[in-house]
C-alpha cells in the first residue's frame, strides 16, 4: 500500500526516476527467484498481446509478489470456494496462492496459446491447478466463487465482460480487480455490486514496485 501521497512533480525528478527504475529491477530479481522456487522457472518476462485490436485483450505481465501479498491480505478462502484467474498469463497469481496453501481449487484461463503452454509446463506439478486455453466469454463462471482480474481486458471489453457475468451468474461471487484505475469505476453505483475494499499499491521494503501507484478493488456481486 502507498504510505504517502503520490506527487507527480516529485516523482518526475531525474534522481527519483533512476531510483524507481533500479527498484523495479531489484523487485523483479526477487520475483524471479521466488518464481523459480515455486515453479522451477521465471515468470517475469512481459509478453505483448496478440489480440488487443481484435478481442480487446491486454498483454501478459506478472504482478509483483509484494503487491499480491497486499491484495490478498485478510482475504479468506475455504474448501468450498473455487478460484479463477481470468487472463492468468504465465500463472503468478496461481503460483502465489499455491505457495500460500490456498485450500480451494485454482483455475487459470489464458487466451494466448504460447503463454498458456508456458504456464502448463510448471503447473503440471500441482494437481490443485487447472489451466484452460480459451476465451473467457465462452466459460461458465457459475462454477467459481472468486474471480480475479489483473486488467486482462481493454475498457470496452471489460464492460462487456461485466455484462456477461451479470447475464449468466446465478450465485454470489467475489471479484478482485487489480490494475483497475482505467475501468474499475464502471462498477461503482452499479446494481448488485458492493465494494468491500480498495487500496493503492506503490512501494514495499523501501523499493518501488511500479512507476506510479496502482490500485485494486475487491467487489462482491449478488445476482
């Protein structure tokens, strides 16, 4: 969580920008080491989207482990839950929850075949994890109680996805929307959606995780 107010003029200072860049490299180094402990391979590399223009899908960028710690702090799972990461990329959220001994089934869906195959290789060691190669708009989300989005869609596609959920869900779900500053406000004052938590993430352990603060929001949707 950002522990101070972000002031663009201050953080545009040349020295501060250099420190932020160094921080991000150090943070990614530690992330890569943790990846290798859990997965046996690194999940750090960014993979551009092949479907941004045609399907409104964003690229594959792994979230910083320190940020994921903040997002899931105080968030509870039990064995009756079922979790899905929509646009799971190489699978860092799944790796994190597996490492934390999450008690429920974990699923990831990824549109990019190459990225899916990369995740499939390391997740074979974890029977708790199911991977799907496919389009999120063709899935039945009634089998899940927790849905995670790390901005897998451009804004218009996100709006369509929310409408898809609303038209198809038959039970209450919790939705975690990470990197939601571009389109997350769409859910405010929307029927059936209640905000449970909202925070900004910027620094941890004296290092910058991102070049500017990023936000996540946890919602509860009741059909």
